[in-house]
C-alpha cells in the first residue's frame, strides 16, 4: 500500500489531462534534480531533501546564490 506522502507525489489514478500534466512535471523535476545532483553540477545548498518510502530524493530548489539552479527551476 502506498504511504500518504507517496500517494500525494504519485496518485494511483490519473483521470484528467491536468492530473497527467502535473504528474509529468513532477517526474521531470525529479529526473533533472537527480541527474544534476549525481553529476555534482550545483552546490548541496541548491537541493532540498524529500523521502519516498526509504528512497531519499534530492530535489533542486530555488537557490538565489546559484544562478544556474535558479534558472533550471524557473524552466
């Protein structure tokens, strides 16, 4: 059974186009964040930590001291 946080991030059922768009944006944000974090493109301060069950995700956030991460988040 999914945890409540998991069901917020990834709903069990997508019934509308809007829900589909939101899910795709979340998946894209997670993917870009993971790639940039693993490649060490931005400082640690540019990432927030989110947990999905036992999985620790580093999510890119707006960091005014790092213009590159700020630009990617705006995109």
